[in-house]
C-alpha cells in the first residue's frame, strides 16, 4: 500500500477501482424503470465484484477525464520522495541547500568535523563504530530531506568521519570518474612539475559539474583540516593516505590497479590539498610558476 513502492499494475488497478465508484465514471442506468442514481449506487455495491460491460467510448471518455490527472498526481508524489544518500550517483543525491552540486550528506559531515573536530587528534584516521555508522546510513537511505545534527549519533566525530569516507567509497561513479581515471594517473607521472600541475588542473576543470563542485568542496575541507595539523596531526600527506584510495579509483577497482597505482592515488590527493587555492581558483592563470 506504500505509494513509494507502487507498481504500474497497482496504479492501474487503483484507477480502475476509482472509475467504478466515481459518479463521473459510473454508467448511467439505461432502464426506463429506475432513476440514474440507482445506477451509481449499483456501481458502489459492485466494487468488490464484477463490473458491468462497458462500451469503448465510455472507457475512452473516462480515460481522458480521470486517468491523466490521477496518474500524473500519483507519479509526481513518488518522484518527490527524497533520494537515497549512499550508493547512488552524485547527481542523484539530495543536494545541499547552498550548493546544488554538492550532496547534503557531504556538507553535513564536513560541517560537523569543522565545528568540533579541527583539533581532534587523528581525525579521519580513527574509524567509528561500525554499527552506528550502518545505522546512520540506513536512516539516510530512507530519504531524509533534513539531517538532525542533534541526534546523539552525530555527536561522535569518528562516526561522522567514517560516514563521509563511506559515502565516497560507495559512489558507483568515483569522484575522479572512470573515463578520466587513467588520465589522472598518467598526469601524475609527468616528470616536469609545472606541466604536471597544469595537466592535473585541466583534468579537474573538465570533470562534470557535480564531480568538480564536490571535489572542490571536499578538498577545501581537507585543506582546513590540514591547516590545524599542529593539533590534529593530519598533514596533507596523512589525509592523502586516508582519502587517496577512496577518491582516486575506478568503479570496478582491480587488485593490479590498487597495487601499481597506489602511490599515484596518494600523491594526487596530497597535491590537491597542498595547492587547493590554485587548482580551484576561477581567476586567470597568473603566477603559475
């Protein structure tokens, strides 16, 4: 009975049931003996039984008068249900209120960490309780349009940091995208430092909107964490060790790539954090050297 899981067959059945009991869809009594009202009453009584034969014209009239508005309303209601948060593409995630290209869950996790965890030693390195992380994931996957940061589960920084890592780990299309993955690996191996940086920057600028904006938001957050490394001990290198394998990967990661490309994955993320202002600046390339 949950409209969120209504199949087309169920919708059609409901529409037919509605037509049977609707005054607009009821077949008038053609007998001269009885008033029209008896025909409508009979249709009400026959809801659970077999309806009387219907003419093609009546079906066509009712289809135009009833099916369109009811069908549209039901389907619209289904589409308005909030999307899942984990295991879906970035563009299908619930968007953050201030940036429609950044998922709400990413903004919420980063906000909690920046508000309370900038000086927390080992933030993002220490894992949270798996059961609590799973509990939050299940709740968010039910389609929450808002996140209650007062929930006690959101008070544990290790849980929230693990939740953020889990989000990126479960993305069906990784942040650096499948089609550009090898280009990023090759760019990181360019010997000339200036050319390497320019190539990486161009690749980042060519990412689809949701991926570019989310990467920009996340790297800015990691830069903020690194700026407090005296207290939290999470320098760009340490953050890259945590996030490199999660962010720079393919959707079908194989063991060979994981082993041979691991140093590149670390280095790419470390470089982005160290030079985040330059990589994501909208200004012209001035002072590039």
